[in-house]
C-alpha cells in the first residue's frame, strides 16, 4: 500500500524529483531555483537564457539543458510511486521542522513509512562503529531501550554494528525509529543488503526509512557524510556509542555541533580503539553519558516511570544471586572466574546464572562470558 501522503503530492513534486536526478543540483542550487522561479515546474521548462538570468554559470546551464532532455518527469515520478515511496519537498508543510533549520537541508526526501508519526515525538540520533564491542553492544541496547521507553524516536543510519542494533532495540521496545540511508530507497538499492529486512520491519512498525538520494542510487562513499547531516539534523541531540578516530560517526557529531545540537558520548576503555573517538569527543566538550537520565535531563525531556524503573539497581532473590551480582559488572566475566571468586560449586554458579538470565538480570555473551543486563 502506498503511503497516505502520496495522495496529497502536488504536480511540482515530480519536478523536484527530476532536478534531483541531476547530481550537480544540490541544496544550494535548489534554493537558487526556488528563489528565482518560485515554482520548479517553471524552472524545469526554462530556457537556457532564463536559467542564465537566474544566475547559473554557463557550464552548469549547458549541462542541465542537456541532462533535462533525457529525463521524462512523469515517467520518473511514476517509478517512485510504483515502489511505494513517498516524496516530501522542502516546500511541504510536513517537511521535518528541525531539518529545515540546518544550513543545507535536502530539498527532497524520499520516504518509506510514516515519517510524520515517527517524528511526532522528540528525536535523538544514536550512532557508532560498525565493529561494535561487547561493551558497546550493552551500552547501545540499554540506552536505546531506555530512550524508546521514554517516548523518544531513535534516528540512525541502518549500518551494521551500532546503527542496526539501535533500530532493532527501538522496535523490540515498541519505540519509534527512523533510518536515514546513503542510497536509494528501492529494494535493490537499500544498503547494507543484510538490513533490507530490517528496513521493511521499521516501515511495518510505524517508523520510516528515508533518503535524499533518488531511487537506484548506489551507496557511494561520498554519500555518507551528506547522509550524516540529515541524521543529526532530524534530532535534538546525537549520542555516539563507540567510535574509533576515523569513524563516520564523528562526522555526524561534527554536523551536530554545526547545527547547534547537543553531542553526547559514552566513555569507553582507554585501551580500546573503538572508544578512542568517543573519548576524544568528551575531551572536546561532549556530554558524558552513563545513564539515560544524562540525555533526558540535558534535553529537558521528562523521565518516565518506566525509565526510572529500568534504572533501579538490581536486587538479589537469593544468597547465591547476591554473591554473583557483587562479582558481575558491565565488563565480560568468565564463568570460571565467577566460580573461583564466589567459592560456590560450579553447578550452583551455572544454575544461578541461568535463572538470573531468565529474569533479565544478566546476559550470556557466549563463550561462557557473563555481564549485568542493566
């Protein structure tokens, strides 16, 4: 079924799409076209002389006129609707308000799902490394779950590692999430391919998958820094979970600072390469996050009872649990270490850990490694 807002698309939308098919037409040139012609239908039909009068340089005018001759606006727009993709332009009332405030907002957003519904609540972007550690995985899951329970929409980039985990955690906790892509939204172009199913689940769950790139666009390397400004632009703040010094997540953080958004970072072990970027952000003034309250209070968002409950300390239901809880933390501990340190029989440690896992108190990371679950 096509998104409901497809019914309200104006004729001008197809010309937004047509101009967007010309790579040399970015946010600045879109704005120049709108300032001079007001209506992009007029701009699309303008002569070379009229385009030159609008202030465009000769080389660009020649390129645009040549490229325009190869584009059938109606046919290209039909391809979008056949894919069940909606189009929101910067002239539309339902264009995201926060995104419109940045210096270079995309003139066009291709949308699958219900963007208005997802963004009908405060939004926080959560990003990080593709090579997530067990520590980063725990931080991402705990903080994303708490934000979802607090009614916050989670924005991320659908990438492997932290991004995908954030989307899945939001869905698992009945939260809203929006994925911003660096490729087209048609099924064959969604990147990474391993997350095509996840993208569909996001849409079916009331969230949205969006992109400024036309359908059929490949996930080119240069697309992702541009994509990152949208991730930060949609949100009140950006939380970086784990990032090395070359991580694209740091580009998102830089965009956030330029957009006057709050930047948050999870402190990490000083010897862990995937914490080097986040620890450096903290040196530069990012807000350290050790609990969801650090984010909610900074953004003046209400802490809901469910968040407070999840933040409460774990309590033991037996003497054996009490002993093991004192030995466990958020760093992986091997079961043999627990047996030795607790002076409990191996069978008691194993059975107690199993019961604690079923109660949601601990997590089994595999290879007999255990951590606290919250």
